[in-house]
C-alpha cells in the first residue's frame, strides 16, 4: 500500500493564516496610530510651561481685583443669539465704555471667540449676533483694559444663562 506523502506549500495551511491574523491586525493598528499622532495637533498641550505659570499668576491677580471691586455678572444668551451681560458692582460702581468677553468651547479650540460687548442700558452690555453650537462653553469677562476678570460656564442647548464670578 502506497500513501502519497505530498506536503502542501506553506501558504496553503489554514492554521498559519489563523496565527498570522493577530500580529497582522496589530501592525495595521500601529501604523494607523502613528499616522494619527503625526498628522493631528495636540492643541491641549502647552509648549511653554513657564509662560503658562506666569499667566496663571496674572489671572489670580485679576480675579482678586474683581472680588475686591465686588463684581459679579449674569450672562444670558437670548433667542436672537446675542449675549447680554448684566454687570453687578457692590463697591464704587463704574460705567465701562465696553467689555471684553472670551468665549471658549470646551473641546474645539477653533470655535473660540473674542467678543466686544457694547453698553445697552444701565449695567447692561450686549454682543453682536453669534452662532454658538450646542455644547459646553467657558466665559471670561473683563474690562477693556483687562484689569479684572469674571469667569463662568454654560452647557448651551440646556441652559441659557449663568453667573459670572471671580474664580
């Protein structure tokens, strides 16, 4: 009795391909990860930590000055997509010719905006018409010289007003 002992070529063995699928997937995933890391920017990472540290100290000083002046504000986003700020001052009320508002999206740096607020009545200021997408937004309000700062946040789409206070 003769048996044909013919061996198949290596690429025709099913178990070989079954064992190579796992490492093959890992190689492809690694290449995709490297591509994403190289092509996408890390906007949340800061290059100059010393400069950020000094900026934090400046922000603390601005917060302390706002608290010392007794400043708070109420920010309202109206149906007309304008931001209205009602400024409350407990010590030495001052009428500011304009206010600056930095509107910062929680996740997308490209949506951040610097807005100038114009007077709109007694202790009331209004922005131009905006188009804010739904999401979490941070607000930094200051006078035109940047001497003081009030901060707050809102989950736009669910909330339409928030209190701004010294941090």
